[in-house]
C-alpha cells in the first residue's frame, strides 16, 4: 500500500513538474518581477502548510509581491484560513516573480530561467541534519526561519549553497476571543483551578515534544493538590493509539490522571487561541524545536511560559520573559525515537524536571510574577516579530 502511494505521489509530482515547464515556456518572454512565488500543499492540516500560509499572509500584510501554487488536492482547513492567499490557477505564472520558495520533494523544476529557487527547512537539533535530509546537499539556496537553524544549516551545508534567514512569519490574528470563563466551561476546566496548557501533535514525536516530562514536572509540583489542571490539546491522536495509551498510563502512575484534561478532537483556531488565553501558564519541555509556535502564541497572549532553554525557542525566550529550564545533553533512547528523521540525532537535551516543577509552583503561588513575565513576553513577541522586522528580513533576502 505504501509503495503504491509513493508511486502515485511521484507520478503526480511528475505531472506538476511538466505543468510548471509548460507554464514557464508560455511566459518566457516576460522578465520576472521582484517578488516571491510560494509552492507547497497550502490547504493541508500540517505544520509546514501553516508556516507557508503564514508566510503568504505576512507577505501580503508587508506589501511584498507574491503568488502561491497549492500542490495539494485536499482542503483540510477552513476557507477563511487559506482562500485569501490562494492564486487562481488561471492567473498563475511561475516566472512572474524572481524568487521561488518551496519545500523538500517539491515538483518545481531545478532550473527556471531568471528565477532563483530556495528550499525552506526546519531542524530541531545540533546533530543529524544532513543524514536526515541528504538531498539538502543539492540545494542552491536554503531558508532558515530562526538563528538556531541558520547556524545549523550554514555549518552543515556546502559553501556552494547559500543560507538565508527570514524572520519567522509569525501571523497571529485572534480577533475577539470568547472569555476565559466561557472557554473553560466549554472544555471542562474548572473556573477556579490553576491551569497549565500544552499544545502538541503526536505525529511530531512525543520523544521530541516530551509531554512525559511535562506530566512528571506537573506531578512533582502538584501531586497532592486537587485545584490544578494540566490541559493537553493534541493532534493526530486517532492515528497514535499506542502513544495516547502511553501518556495516559504515565499520568495514572504519577497520580494526576484525574487532573489531566485532553482535547484530542479538532477545534477551531479561534478556540485554540482561546484555550491558550484561558489557561494560566504554558509549558513546553521540548527536546528540540524548529520554531516553537505554541510557545510564541502563548507569549503573544501575555501568558508566562516554561520552556527548555535550547534550539529555536531561545531566539525569543529569555530570562526576563520566560522560565528557562536547564538541560543535560544525552543520547536519545531507542524507544524515544518515534519519527524516522530523528534516528540520526546523536544527542538531545534532557530538561530538568525538578526545575520545571519549581517554576510551576512559583507561577501558581506568585500572581505578580506571573503577570510580569506574561507582559514582558507579550511585549517582546510584538516587537521582535513586528511587520517592520519581517519586511526587512524578506527584502534583505530578495536582494
């Protein structure tokens, strides 16, 4: 079955490649303008799709010319989250702009006259990048969305490959959210409880996302306290029954299963923001992040965050706006490698669960500190990921 699916994907990519060639030939007389063409599966409910959608929305808001080509056949997300940035196929011209941004395994031909092509990557660790993505060696240009990734790519890739940093297109427009009281009632979170939130996908690997570390830290902090809740909003739970069982078994063994609230079904993006805002703190004891969107979203809402002091989140999580958790670099255990590319990682961080538990206790017991940290976080996210800074990073890339 997997073999047939792979053949279908390759056949479809071949058809798309031929379509791009024909499109380029049709428009070969018109020189490209300065701007960006984004090519990827924009309508899929996957992390890279969201990044590229956010990139398109951010380009639109920054006044930078762009167009998109959606390679997907499914539409898994609401129209409002994608339709405004989709270019009609009848209007698409692959040579309209002088830069293409796509992802690995893209159907875009290697060379289109007058158009530069850059491949966007994310990687979460100090090791394993080239082994996990060997085709990156063939790229002429790579885009990183964090200082951490820029350093990793520049060190790993040959000098013939240019490496560019574009500020992460943090596109966060919540509109008017339902009140915390309404959100808590909707999702079964007691109004008067201290609630800690974590948002993750099982498909991203629980070894990397480390919800187990979060459970252990929460249990150390609040094992005997009834008026607290740990809230997990997850994705891909139906496809990961063994992982779900593993998480629930650990919560049972740690004595907090009755205070663990899991939301495994799809909820609107607005409610996801509402959940973040309705909880008192956000925690991510990750072992590596390519960016850390959940952390940044929580900070932008003025929520204090507890986060491993490693990888891409260090770009915006600092001592005055976050509870930074120290770590020890260790070799991953075999049972922790639940995503194929991660088997090449030689070491990753093991965050200190005791320090995380202390941070949880302080945030619960010190509302003034909680408020100060949240305000500092919100201010930094708004300043660092401003539209002005994003526009400058894109213009530097285009030049």
